[in-house]
C-alpha cells in the first residue's frame, strides 16, 4: 500500500471515529435532556435540573435553549456561580460579549477564586479591544491557577498587542514551561523574536514547531514554514581570529574521493535560566564556515536551541545520515555528566535538582545515534565541558550510588567506526576563551584546511595547539576508533 493511500485511509478512519464519538455524545446529551425534563416536571423549582438540562443543550449545540435553562437556574438560585459562568460561555459563543462579561463578573462576585471566570472574562475583554482589563484578568487567572498555559499564552498576545515584546516573550516561555507541546506558543514567541530582529531565536522556535507534528495545529505548522522560508540567512559573524584560508586548488566542491559528507553544527549561547555563554554561537558559525569550505555537501548551522528544537534537529540529521558517507556533529555549549550519563543542555533547561536532568537535557547517546547510520565515518565533536553553572545550584536527591555530578563530561565508549572528540578530557573543564572563540574552536578551524592531514592526526594537532594556547590547562581528548584500513581527510593532499 502506498504512503498516500495509507494516509487517505487513516484520515477516513479518523473521520469515522470522530463521527461515532460525536453521535455518541449527542445521544448522551439527548438522554440527559429527557432525564432533566422529567425532573423539572416533577419539581418545577429544581434549580439543578434546569442547570443540568442547560449543560445538555449546550453539549448538543443548542445555545439558545441552554441560555434559557441557565437563566431559569439563576432565577431559582441567584447564587449559582456555575450557572452564571456557563451562561457567560453561551453568550460568548453567540458573540454577545457584554452579556458574557456581566455573567463572568457575577461568577467572580459569587466565587472570587473562580480562575476560569477570570480567564474567560479576559478573553471577552480582549475581544472588545480592552487590553488593559484583559491583562489584569489573565494575571489573576494565572495567580489562581499557575498551570493555565492558555492564560499565559493569551496574556502574551495581549502584551504583544501593546508592543511589549519582552513581556510577551516571557509569557510564551511560561506557557511552554507548563506545556512543552504548545505549538502556537512557539510560533508566537518566534514571531515576537522575529519582530525584535532576533532571527536565530525565531528560527529555533519555528523549527521547534515543526517538530510537534502530532500536536500542532495546521495554522502553527503553516505559519512556521512560511516564516522559515523568508527569514534572512544568518549573517556572518565578525570574529577576531583569522578565518581559515583554503587554497581553491585544494578544495573541490565535493569530497575528493566522491564521499557524501554532511554536518550538523550547533551553538548554544543564550541560556535563559543561567548566564549566557559568549562564544558558542560564534564558534559554531566559524566551524560551519570551514566545513563548507572543505567540500561538505550539506552543513546545517543551528543556534540557541531549546530542547524540542535540539531533539528535532538530531532526528532530522539521523534521517539524512542514512545516505551519507561522513556524518559530523559539532556542539558548542553547556554539557554535564550526572550519574555516569553525559547530557547536552538546551537553552531552556531548568535544572534545580539532579533528578530533573533527564527531563531537561538531551543524552549524548542521542547525538551518537544521530550519526550512527553513516557508511564510513561518524565524528562527534563536543566543546561542551565549559564551567557549568547548573552543577553548583543543583540539589542532590539521587541515591548515593548514582548521585555523582562531575566537572566536564564522563568518558565514552562509542561503537567501532565512531570517533568522539571532547574539547577537554573527561572530568576536566574546557575554557570558553578570552577572545571571540574558544581555544578548541580556534585550533580546530586552523588545522582542518591543512591538505593531507588525516583525521586522527588532525586532532593530535588540535590537542597540541589547545594545550599551548591554554598553558596546558586544557587537553582535548578523543574516544573510539575508526577503520585502520582507510584514511580520512577533510582536505586531500596535493
């Protein structure tokens, strides 16, 4: 069965399931109406019977009859807060904003802790264009119900309408903290970043949206694709170190032996919950440039990735690696080891306790898996051993046997054919550098264009240059093994 035919069949089955569920709901509502009507016949002053019938009419889509029954409930029991609230919802569905606001206000008077009444009144005020009152109601809603992602999202929209992009971005971020699959929040935060000229973060948010295909609305997916198509390409970074000079005669458009080589280059600098790192984005840009110059067919440069975007980038790269001869992953940013497991830390991580690391960060094993299907060379380069602010602030909660949190990363034992390079030896800390690039990135881009320098020898040169530049305070280290029957060159000899 073809993929297109399967999708059509799946779509038809989904429609049938939804139709069956809708029929069942209508049947249950009709039964509830019959039961409530009988209760009203027996006792015309039974306020709850009118209320229940109103809910059933509402479920069936009969808004006018629902309003009539809620009104009867309120006439018999003026303190019935839920009847006021549901009648407000019914008026809102009819577009009668003023009556909806009046009912939500009555609900709040009867029950000042009714969080959803504040939230829905905020929506009504927003529909009227009364942004100030909308923001006030959303604020009260999140105070009463801090897990209301929609209230944060809509307050973010309200701040955006007022031109306050900083507060809008903060609210979209809170919405995503509550619900990491909230695709519309990623899109709107991306739009806010784009409006502010922060195209790297905008791109990361739009990419994160595309990774939420199971939960994202069509609008969110279409908008993310639309904005990614028109965002300006990342501008070249101005750096102080000399750009690598590669003689045109040495580097051909493709690899000298016809190998298909691809790379994923990631730089995380703009951490949201700890101090930013100055150099990773600049390092990533520099590394991406030199890989392009040495004939890589595809180099994907991504910066300041939150967790969803980082996982999505690895997933997409893994799919491309299946048809590649070389797959290279370079990561610059924070990383850490907890209980013998190495993690890369996305920019949105919140790590208050050691037990949270598995939920907030991405295991290095996922990075290795992303490259594992390449046919000849799998190379993972991690400049992720920088002094880590998360380690100092983390509460230790795990068992004695597994609670260790080391400086730097733990050693790895990759599968044969995979080479993993750390900017600093396991258990040691890499330096971010005093200049515009880390010592490791500067040494790497200096040596990569050297003609005839085999990969294993290349990283010996990088190690020596880093140790010299840091006064032997930092020693890069390589793990794993690649084929001894074949040599690998970024740039072939003359």
